C-alpha cells in the first residue's frame, strides 16, 4: 500500500500525482451539466446549496485589503489559519489540514488511503466526490442503500467494512437527503469499524443542524486515529466561490492526508477571508437563523399543499414530486429559477436550496403553477 502513496518528497511519486491529475474526469463531482447554463442577475440560484447572504463583512474587508500579500506565497497565512482552527478544537496545528475546498480534503483522503485492491464504503445516495476520486485510484465502491427514512444505514455500512476497506464515508448531515445520524449512533459505528479503515465524516452542513441528538465528532479524532472530520467554508460562511476547507484528525493521519495536497493550495487572500470569518460569530448566527427560519417556512408551505418532503437538517430540502423531476427542473429553468439536479436513485425528488425569504416565496409561487397543489392533496 505504501508504494501507491504519492508524495512530493520523491520525484517518482510526484510524477504519479501528475498522472492522477491528468487522468481526472472533467468534473470530479460533475453530475450536473447545468453549471454551464447562462445566468442573469435575475436568476434565482437554488441548486448548489450556497449561502445567499454571502461572506461575512469582515471577510470582505479582508479581501479588500489583500493587496500587500498578493506578491507573497501563502505559507504564513496558512499557518495562521491552521493555528486558529486548531485552537477552536483545543488541538495543535498538526491536527489540521487545509484544502482548496473540502472536496480537496476528500480527494487527499482517497489518494492517501485507497488504491487498487482497496474499496470505499459509502451510503447511496450521498455526496459523490469521494466515490469519483476513488474511481481514479482504481479502488472499488461499495454502496449501501439508505434506510427507509433516508438515513445512513450504519450497521450495514459497518458490516460492509473489511480488511480491504480503505475508507468509509459518512456525510452528516447527508447530501442530498438532509438527514442526520446521531452522535450515539456514530459512537457505536466508530467502535464497530476495523481500525485499519479510515472513517471520514463530512460535516459540511454541520452549522444548520438543530436536532439535539446531532453533534460534531471532531474531538473524537484524538481518541480514534482512524477518524477524520472534513469541514468547509462554502456553506455557512458563504465562501463557496473562494474554495476553502479543512480536515481535523490525529497528527499522523493528517500528515498522510497533507502529503497529497497541492503545494501552496491556499490563496493568501482567501485564507485571510477565512480567518476573518472565524472571528465573526454574529454573521454565522445571523445566516443560520435566517436560513433555518426560511427552511421552516418552506416546509410549512409544502405541508399546506399536502406535499411530502424529507425533514431536513441542512440548507436544502428534498421534495417528493411523485414523478420524474427532470421536466419540472426544466420548467423552473425556463422561469430563470435553477433548482437541484435529478438524482438517479431518487428521481422523483426535487432538491431545493434554501435561498432568501423572497427567493423562496418566488419558488413556491412557481412550484404551485408548475405542479399544482391540488394534485397532491387529491392523492
């Protein structure tokens, strides 16, 4: 397995990394060809689970003042952000790995712990990046269907982990269903998985979850060296376009992950914006309150219409349209409203990102015209 690992320390491994890069598919998570559709200033974006309120004002000011760092490599900014994150978790900088978005963290995990003869265990459906990157490493994918209530089937996922399993991936809360697994369930799961398997918990939507049974497991990484938590600045921090994420884990595990990262993978201005965002808890709380409040309003309107949906702990909601959603997606696009793509394993469900209150009111009005509520109430 060690022969497979790529490292910048050795030229041959560097060539291997380049080969992987050139072999990568055009869009590693590219199951949505609507990224290339023309948009206007009036387009309502309810398709990629972004924060409609944008970055913290402090982050924007940091970007405005980034001129002096433009000519310098970002190492100092990387260290500063890593140390600040480490303090948040009462850890050291060696417990943190920064990535160009959390998707780079997922890629690095796959490159470090997978390869020919290995497999990755994941729920189905879930966020696909880990599975796409695993394909590049020639590892096999073991997909475990969600439970009847659209949650990770942790007992079956644990049972699927063998000596060949390099990574087991838990997206919590899960994308695209918005469901969670509880800390108690995860505790049992972590103890059931072989210690030779890297457990990757993706907490991209952590900040939106308000179920008291839910919680981060980042602090568990000090107890379980085979546990890593991935986080992102793309969601609650409103920095999706800036690409910044990180991993929390045991020092030796983080070291293996960091070996796979592109050198100087953090933009100095973005790192400064990330640091400023961490210091603006008021903005985070404001965004969470507004988006969770709008999510509740949306679910209330769906209930009034008699529509079924999956209770969500994220900034998006999956609505059961009782028919293939592709024609519905197209009708929304014709109205300049971009909604989530069609998920092959859930082709009757429409994923809707929570936008601003006004955007959601526009969406609901269009929904009632495209798929009248009376059809759902009569069923």
